[in-house]
């Protein structure tokens, strides 16, 4: 997809900006207690919503059984909490780059 390619490869592109705001909105919607952190308990629902369109179009996506492993991979403090920056890295590396 050209949109994803532009967004991932050119961080200053309009596509990258649009994708950033989408990812931020996804994060804030699922940060149920509005503490700026996604907890492991909040993560599966966020991933399911985030990946719904990709699944509908038969794109490769992480399996639900891998969500906890992905979460832990991007949780450098190993405290069961993801910051927005960690979420952005996970989405870019584990989802969007796989579409290219």
C-alpha cells in the first residue's frame, strides 16, 4: 500500500502525520483510566480494533495469541505498561512494516 509505504519510510510526510494521529487516537481511546499508559489488560482490545481493517483485507497481522509477547517486547521496564512512544514503535515495526 502506497500510503503505508510513504508513512513508514518518510516520517515527515503527510501520510506519516495522518498515521501518527490515528495511532494516537487509538491509544487514547483504549487508555481507559486516562493515565497515559496502556496496560496489558487494555492491550488485546486495542490490538483487535487496530487490526480489524487489515484482517478484513486479508493482510498479515499478529495473531491474538502473540499479543502478550509483543506487548512484553516493547515494554522495556517490564512493568506491564506501554507508553505512547512504545505503542508507536510496536505498531510500526510489528504491523506496518510487515505490510510492505
